[in-house]
C-alpha cells in the first residue's frame, strides 16, 4: 500500500472514528489471493466493546462506499481492537497499559519485564517483580530508553482484592479450627 493511500485513508477515517469516541490505531491493506482486506484497529481509554466496534464498522463501511478511497476493486473491511499482547507505541498506549505487565526492549540492548505503575510526559514508574523470593522493586524508565514495548498476558495474577479475600479465608479457617479444637 502506498503512503499516499494510507494517508488518504487515515485522513478520511480518523475523524469518523473519533466522532464515535474511539482512536484510530492502525490501518492496513493486505492482498489475500485476489481480494483485498482493509484492517482497521480502534481503541479508547475505556476500551471498545463489541457494540462500539460494530457501530464504527458500519460508519466506516458507509463512508468508504461513498468515496473511491479503496479504488474500484472489491475489498473486505475488518474492524477490531488491539490484541491482548499489543505493542505500545504512543503515550496513550502506555497510559492504557497502567497496572499491566510489559516486556520492554531497551535501546542499550537489555530487556526488562515490569508492571506499569504510573505514566507521565517523560516516562514510566515501574514495579519490577522480585526474583527468588525477593520483594518487587520500583524503577523509573524514561521513554527515550525504550526501543520496543509489548503488553504481556497474565493468567494467574492475583489482584489486591483476591489476595485480601484469600487472607480472610485463611483467617476464618484458622478461627474455625480453633473453635473446633476448643470444643
């Protein structure tokens, strides 16, 4: 896809996506056999549920039908949201990834896996998980030190509420045991 077509598509579609309360994250045109696929990725600070994605998809389809931005040939429009392991490339991506675990490739060649605690204009406050029973540590990472960043999927993360509930259940069990032992 030429830069000119990409720029035209972005100029055409971005205001429409913004009017739906979403951000236009990516546009890609790929050839699959004889047909073309226009992939549009949208997101927002509050996420994009299925209804919002469907609404923006209908609006984009109508807008594309009334213009020649995709040319004469047939194409398929696919509208979706970023994947679970999305790349972080803009400031708003880092803000949206607050409290998520992220793998950073650093300009100096190293790699860091840490949880984003806070984001400001200059960089990130991170929590680096402890290794071998050590407590987590905090670290400041300026944006200028980051080469690439990608959100990591976590399957077994305990959030604070789960940890608190687990502690309460343990306390109740020990209380119950004590009551049984007393009887």
